[in-house]
C-alpha cells in the first residue's frame, strides 16, 4: 500500500507534469478501485489502467489527468 501512495505523483512526472499532492489525492481512490491488479506493474501500467477506466473515474481524477495531458 505504501508503494501505491507514491505512484500517482510518479505517473504525473512521467507524463511531463509536476507532481502535486492534489493530483495524488484525486486519483488515489480510483487507482485502488480500478487498478489494484496492476499497481505493482509500474507507473505506466497504472496510467494505462486509469485511461481504460476513464468513463468510470471520479470527476476530480479525470480533471487531473486532463490537466496533465492524459
């Protein structure tokens, strides 16, 4: 679970955006809910999972991804 807490900021950094706590908080629940099986497969796998479930993401997480060009 600890590793999970650092994944969203790393994903946003990998996409060329700055890591910000609000982005992490906005997507933390969605990652746990939809992407738990791929959490240990790396940041890009989690990002791909979030994109796969885009229609089901919270508005806050969707907004963060959109703001970061995802």
